[in-house]
């Protein structure tokens, strides 16, 4: 619960961009209440913190940032190109992660990178709307879309 409280509190401080006492106190209280609610509602948020998991979480954050920048540069190319040459479509990719929080993190990572949007999760398959479909082969699409995130999220969340 305290790890979740710390993460929520850091997010609060970043969003508010202020360290004034009323904002910090409100953020601490709201974060504590939210962490207590989440911790009591299920075991999903009970994640053992180890140096290995911390390393992989930092590595995942770096990989996500690089993928985000690459996707935004691709979107800029589409927007400023005199002729848009895309082939949008829906592709099926394999969901390698088993834990609910790991699946959530992977789906959000894909959805937050411009040009892709998670539409559905059925069993161990994700259906993704891809702005520029490069392959319809499930294994190849999984490697291209899920690949950058899978190793580190799997190490952190399983």
C-alpha cells in the first residue's frame, strides 16, 4: 500500500507542479485514501519490489519513452507529408503477460503510442487498430508492437 501511495503522490506532485503546503497535504491525503481503496479491493496492486524489478521498471520507462518519440516522429511524417500513404487496419497480437496489472500496463503502453489503439482483449490476444499495418501475421505483429515492452513488463509484473 505504501509503494502505491508513493507512486500516486508523485503523480499528484508532477501534475500539480507545486510544492506548496496545501497542495502537498491534499495530495498526500488523496493519495493515501486511493491507495487504501486499491489495496483493499484486490491483490493486483501487491507487487514485491526487488532491485531487479526496479531495474526493469526503469528500463521499461526508457523503452516506452523511446517508442513514444519514434511514434510521434512517424505521426509528424504522416501529418506533414503531401500525400498520406497509410494502410490502417486491425491486427491480432499475442498477449504474453499473465498478471492483470501487467496486461493493463502493456495495453496502456500500446494505446499511448500514437498510431496504435487497443480495441479488445480476448483471452491471450489483443486486437489493435494500427494506423499503418505493416504485416497481418500475428507473430510478426506481436514482435513489432508488443516486443519492445514485453521483456521489461514481464520481469516486473509477470
